[in-house]
C-alpha cells in the first residue's frame, strides 16, 4: 500500500494524484527487508488547525535501532501501510508552514522529536517519553513513519529550531537527547538531598552515546573517566581526551580497579549495550551516587553477581539507579544549548563524530553496510539533500 508520509492518527491519507517521493523503508517482521520505497509527498493540510510544517530532509543518522528494526526484532507499520519508513535522527529545512504557525518560517533549520502522544496522563502533559500506555508511537520505530525520506510533514509542536551555526552537526541532536534526559533526571532525583554537587563521573562505553555523555558531563565541569573495551590510541579515545576527560581500556584497567583509582563516581552513565557492565558499575558508585542506564539489551545473558554486597551498599549508601530512553521536547532544547556550548568550548569536536556519510537515499545498501560493518564508525548518516 501507499499513502502520504504523515503523522495523522490514521497514518494514511489517500491522495492518488499526489507528487511522488522516495523513502527508505522496511517490511516489519521480515528480516533484511530494507528497500527504497515510493510514496506520495506529504502536504501541509494533513496536520489539523493550520499547524503543519513541511520539512525537506537534509540528513538522517542511523543507529542500532534501525539495524534491529531491519532484523525484524521490533517495529510496526502505521495503519494503512505494509511498510515502515525508518530513521529517527533527523535534520531538515522548513519549506512551508501552515496558516497558524508562528514559531517557524521557511528556511529555518529544524530537528523533529521522535515520540508521539498516546493516551496516558503523561502523554497529555507533553511527556510522551514517560507514557504508561502499552501501545506507543515513535516516528521511524513504531506505528509512525520516520524521516529517511525526501520530505515529511509534522505539527510544529514536535519541531525544534536549530541555530544556523549548528546546521553541520545538528544530526547529532537526537542521540544527544538520550544523554540530556539521563543527566537531567539524575540531578532531578538528587534534589531529595537538598544539596548535590557531583564532582566525579564515569561513562561506560565509548560509542556515540558514550562520547556525547562525556561531552555533556565535561561542559558541566565534572571530572570524567570513560571506560571502553579497545586500547588507545584510536579516534574515540582521542576525542575523549580532547575534552579533557581520561580514557581507560577495561582490558588494562577493570571497572572496579578504575573506581579505586579515579572514583568512586558520583554519576555513572552506562552506554555499552553489554548488561554485565551494569553490575560492575553499581559497585563503582559513590555514596549518594546515581547510575544512569541507557543500553537496550535484548537477550537472556546470565551472570553471577555479589548480590548481598550490592544490595547492602545501595541501601546504606542512598544510591540510585535509573533508566533513560527516548526524550521529549525539553531535552531536545537542552541538547541544542549543549551542542552550542560544545562548539564554543571545543571547536570542531562534534564534526569529528560524523565519520561515515552516505550520499542519497538510493545508496541505502551502503548505509546499512556501514552501519553493520563499518570500521571505526562513530556516526553513520545519510546526506539526503544539500
């Protein structure tokens, strides 16, 4: 089936004579089904009340989520479609706005949020990322088309304006929001202490999220240690040290020993995708510390842990562990500020994360080859248009 790339409740608007555009899509439930699809180009009128914005897509990042959707591990097509347009890390330029849009004008650069409202109380107050609904809506992931297309239309409520000075690195904003949400919630939780001034932080993992977490913590003035698997020097360790943080390979310095040498840590951001690291991190946490988990680990891995000791230390040490996934508009706006600060403090650092560009939607196979097998890849992304 075909239909307009829209965020309407039905997911489909029948317009047989509409101009056609290209998009990268998968057939949910069918492994390795990524393909180039054609579908009608969306129109402003698909968003009610004159609040629609037509965006020309300029670049879209891809990550493990896109890889897992193509592997048929999860993902669902919008109603009325047998395919799902993927891609949730967007950056684009406004082409046209509805009659009642005052926040944006044509020519503005924007990044779109990902989660869309459901029906829980959290959805109704704008915190869609905290929904308690069993059914959730995420563009490019579940029941809503994503951004790996030539155009999309969305309500202005879900678009965040990007300063022109960030246009070359703004495709990094969506992954940055995962970090921003985790750090913000750590500080929010610790308001219970009346005073909490973390000094030492650790980041577990030196991939894209780990690098962005190190950046966000450094610009907040924390002493940061990043633990990764590979030995330095390599690009990721160079980027970490360029921030004034330190990098340690767990091949040479296990996390518990690292906590003795550099910690214990007031805040730990875990981003390895390897669940046993969570339990090592729990033991590296300082009293009154917060451990933020961002890894999504599907599987059934089993390990042995010193459960009594971990439990005792958490209870007596007033320690906290919290998960972070997705983000609402608040964290996108914080992310814009942090990216701007990073550009000012560490000029050119963010652009070094954009390691593997692919030109054009038609080269989707190369995009996924780099995503799955790209050597030294930090961020793989598609340059959809100039």
